C-alpha cells in the first residue's frame, strides 16, 4: 500500500495544488481517466470545506490529505481539526453558523454526487472525508 500525504496551511490558494496532486497520484494508481475530473472536483470540494472550517474556528493547524493506493482501489482522505457538533445541535452564536452549516451540507452533497464510495466522520477533534475509487491493473506497453 503506497500513501502520499499532503499537509497545507488552511488557505484557499493551496486547494488547487491539492487537486492537481490528487489527480496525478490517482492517474498513477490506475483510476480510470474518465473519472479523474470527478476526483479533482471531489478533492477540491473536500479541501475547500476543510479550509473553511479551519478559518471559521481560527485553527492554524494544517489540513491533511492522504492519497492511499491499495490493491484494487484508490482512496483519498481529507482531514480537518475543526470541532464538529452533532446535527441539530446549536452552538452559541448559531445564527451566523446556520448559513455555514447549509454550505457545509451542500459541499457534502456535491462530494456524494461525485463519488460512489464516501465516508464522513466528524467529532470534537475534527473530521475526515474518505473517498474511494476502483482502480484498474496497470498495463505495461509492449517492449
């Protein structure tokens, strides 16, 4: 199992780099060319969400992106360190947070629409979005 890990400051300008690296590693792992745009979009959406959560709460810790190549699948995990509250729970100052919660739900809906296999975990210590795509065995060109 090969893994590439990115860590970047929670700034929007780093999301594009994460998207490009994810697409390149996905291609090398054997993800179908027709799906690479979906990989880029899903990673961009997940990273944008993590950056927004970090900025909203004022967390300076980096956003993490793990690109995991396994035998028959390729997974990308985007992690944040922002505390997540249970759905329906309102924190102090929640009026301003409602719009952000709607944007967060929209981002997760977009990711779910792009990726068939998505797992979202969230808690007080942060969250993780794991997205998985099937891979094809590498075909070497004839010599």
